């Protein structure tokens, strides 16, 4: 059976050690902070998350850019010339042009390497939702599944990958066009915290509002309890943007209420953090409906 490489981008927010352990190739996306561009590697070699979020707290503005076709070609071809097939799992096409760039790269490389299998999948996911999908794909590979079987698994399970999250600072959602200025001002005054999810099309949707931080975290866990598939047997991912205590609190509620034993907590990188700001907590699991 031909060996194959699972690839993704750094929007997946996987812990660097876990990505290395599973043999996942992670391409860096770019963030521009105060006019300077950095590539976001999971090991934080160009910019640390502490430096990034310290700057955001001080009012710095950040923008992000997608991975281009040439970069995809370079990373994919490095595996292809070794005789490996390639499966890329990309950031949601509803939120970035990264997937589109990957499809162009696949088209170019298929002509050059007709004997190889080269696939790219639109994850319809973001942050550790994308990371969880990649993790599950790597677990399937470890079970001995072929690249076609893993691709089929990913295409199916991406529709069950639930994303629930809350943000602490409504002003970042206002700047990103997710809420109106009036809603941001009024919500901040009343301590209203929005609860959002990533819908079936991979878009971010504002679902409800909670009064206070604790209530918003409880609602994330409520949503999981209502919709998760056999949660006690799942590996659950939780991400946060410079809010480790709230992430741990969410994890403890998940353990207590649903008996979940395997929880991976990691930081939201600058690609998503540029749009959500500090204080975001997100919960990812398999369930229905997405």
C-alpha cells in the first residue's frame, strides 16, 4: 500500500507536538501585525502567541492572508517526489480562499504526477474544529486505512464536526462585520456574550446570547450535551485565545456532565485570533446537527 501524507494549514491550531507525533504536515498561514508580516508556524518560531495577544490587548490591528497556489505546490511536491500520495484538509472555503488555491495546486500537480493520488478536501471547519478533523483523519490512517478510505471518512465526518464558541470582546466581532456597532456597545454595557457556531456551509453564525461569561461557557457545554454522539467515548478539542482558565473550566464541565476523558486544549493562533480577539473559548466535537 502506498504511503500518503496528510497536510493541513496552521489555521487548524493543532498543538505542535501532536501534529509532529501524528506525522501531519502543517503549512503556515500569514498574519500582518502593525504592518509586519509573520508566518504562523505551530511552534511559534516567527511570532509567539503571547506577543501576538499582548499586542492585540494594546490595540494593535492584525490582518491575515491565505496560502497561495505556489506554496501548496511546493509542500505537496516535496511528498510526491518521495513517492507518497497527498491528502490536504483545508480551512473552510466559506472563510478563506486557501481551499481554492489548493484545488489549483492539485490540478497542476496531477498532470505532472499522473501516477500519484493528490486530494484536497474543503473541511468546512476552522481553528481546532479543522484540527479535530485532521486528528481523526490521522487516527484513521494509523488504523491502516488507505488514502481513499481516509478521504471518504473526512468528507463524511466534516458534516458532523460541531463548532461552538463564545467571544469576550464584542468590538472584534463589530470590526469583522459580525455584529453592528450598536449591538457591540449595548452588549458590552450589559455584559452580553454571544454564542456562535460554524454552520453546515462553514460560515460563522451568531446563534444566541448569554448574560455573563460563565453562562456563555455553560451554553457551549449545553449544546454539546444536546447534540454530541456518545460524548464519553470521544476525543474533544477546546481552543482559547489567551483564556486558559476559561478553557479549563469548560473542560471540567464537559468531564463532569458527560464523562469525557480525552480532552485536548490548545491556543487559538493568530489566523483566527486576528478576527476574534482575546477571550474566545471554543468547543469541538462530533454531533448532530452541525
